[in-house]
């Protein structure tokens, strides 16, 4: 309280988790309550959705309106792209190793 007036409220955030049959995180949803000076409470919600391949690797993540796709070499993430396939991140050391193997040992059949 400031000068006898309530200036804001604090509430707890809630998080819900949903898993698939392989016990992988499918959806995570967070609800955050917010109150105005009159005490009216509204809830803002954010969610993340994951998609997995048959090997159990996450191949797509949708969070806050943004999609990230994951690409692997074996069990290691090689790089990620956005929904338009523009490169977002890369595992540079693994890419160099992959290129080295291809140049010196040829394509893996």
C-alpha cells in the first residue's frame, strides 16, 4: 500500500505439463495472473508445443508464435531452422566433422 491505496497485486503463476505416451514433454502452458489497481484479475497464457520423431528426438518446437525445427546427425543436433527453413543455430564443430568425414571417407551408404 502507498498512501492507503493498493498499487498492485502479486499472484502465483501456474504451469501445466502434458506428456505423450513415451513420457516426452508435449505441451507446457504457463498462466500468469495480473491485477489492475481496482483488483480485476486477468490471466495471460503462454504455451510451448514439442513434436518428436520415431527415435524420440524433438524435431519441432512452437513457442510464442515462433516455430523452430531441429536437424540431427545421429543423436546430436546438427542445426536448427525457423518455419521458413532459415538457419537459426548450428553445431559448427559437428558440421566440420561431418564435412571432414564426407571428404575423406565418402558418403555413408
